[in-house]
C-alpha cells in the first residue's frame, strides 16, 4: 500500500471471527477506527432489525447511502 491509500474492513468481519495480518491488526486497535466500526455495526443492526433481516445475511451495500452516513443528523 502506498502513502495516501486506504483499505476497508468488510462488514462481514463484524458478524464472524476476524483473522487479520499484522498491518491490519495494528489499525484495528486505533480508537477512531474502533468507534467507526461500532457505529457501522450499530447502523447495520438497526437496519437489519427494522427490515427483519438476520445480521449475517445483511449486505452493507443494500443499506441506502443516506441511511449509512456517519454524519450526525442533529
């Protein structure tokens, strides 16, 4: 990975045990990353409950972009 590039942590890793390489393991422990992961998982769980979908059957891309925004709507 070159400077300025990023990678994504797939939603499916939040509903299954995750196994990562050393580089990803380091970034998974950073607090802002942990907060973003928790927020994304909460959004997915709420969406799944609202639409009667099992969380492990949910595809993150099925949630409309406006519904999965991390920007506060207050």
